């Protein structure tokens, strides 16, 4: 009888724990500065648009500690040179998947630390350059990730303050030779295109500070995002900096709003 009851008790315990997927869908708009010496020695400035989503969930083997996360982003840039006589447009996509370990600090502060692997790529097109009008960018990176979050209340409205940072540190990125047109690559000259990336030649930073207002059935996230993507290889310098205001929606909320007790009795959210 004991052998029969133990599996039933374990199953009942598992059923009492819920690990919902926290899905955030967001858009961002802000300013971007691009220096791409493969195309031009001038800085191009303008507006950057971003749409994306991120999904996170507590893992079944250690729901209180382990978190899985996935991010997908698409960027479109409309840029001009300092004299406003030439236009550059950019299209870029990035995908990241990783795991983090959660630790609770005093005063309700939640710390997560982990890593993710990401792949990204895109291109910048200079409309008034007839020789090499496009610079293609592509990379695969391993990035440490850190976040700090803490819930607080404004009256009866629960709010989650959160700052998350990702710093790609090791990887491989694409860069042609100085002055090498892509037609030569197409013809077979493919030596020296892939480069080992680290902070010395491929420093990157992605920081998002956000405040999430939990209304119960849904939540609204407001934030500021700073991104830096730099690259140096083959005497070519690429520096891309952006600042953006981000607004997102989280269907189902984040669980801070009090709800009626129901089965499952314990719910583990991945953001705090």
C-alpha cells in the first residue's frame, strides 16, 4: 500500500505546482547612430524601430531556481548623413535562447544569472553608394546574462521593476576584407571572412530597464533599452548605438495581482 501511495502523493504534489510561460510582446522606437566604414567614413543618424517578443518559464527539474528564456527581435532603421544628403536603411534580426539561475536576495530582490546563445544578422544599405552599397552583418555569440527585479506597489497597483543585461562575449562574426566587394566573395574569394569575436574586437551590450504594471488579466511593460554593437576587423570599423523607448504587453499578467485561491495552489513565475 505504501508503494502505491507514494507515486500518487508525488503526482499530486506535481499537479499543485504551475509553471506558466510568461510571454511579452513589445515594440520600440528610438534613435540610432551608425558608423560603417565599409560603406562610408561618416556617422549616419536617424530613427530605429523594433518589434519582438520574449518568452520565459521555470524549469520542471528546479522550478524555484532554473529559468529558460527565448528572445526574438526585428529592427528597421532609417538614417541620414550629417548633411542630410544621403540615406541609409537597415534591417536586422536577432534570436537568443538561454538558461538562468535564480537567487532571492534580502528585501524581495530577485537576482538571476546565466548565459544564452544568440544568432543575428542583417544589412545596411547606402542608397547613394554605387560601388559597395551594402554591408552585411552576421554573428553567433555566447552571452552572459544578469537581471535584478523587485516588486513594489503604487497604491493598490503592483509594479515590477526589472533591469536585465546581456553582454555577448565569445563568438564568430562575418567581415569582408577592406574594399572587397561581395561579387568577389560570390566568385570564390572567401578567405578571411569569419573572425573570432571577443570584447577586444566585437564588444556588445544590451540593457533593458523596465517597469511592469500588473492589472491582473494582463500587464503593461514600459522601459528604456540601450544597445551597443561594435566590430573591428580587416581595418573596418563598425559602431552601432541605439536608445529606445519600449512598450510591451504581457497576456495573463505576471501574477502580482491577488487572485482567488484555486488549483494549482502554487504558481511559479519566471520574472521574480
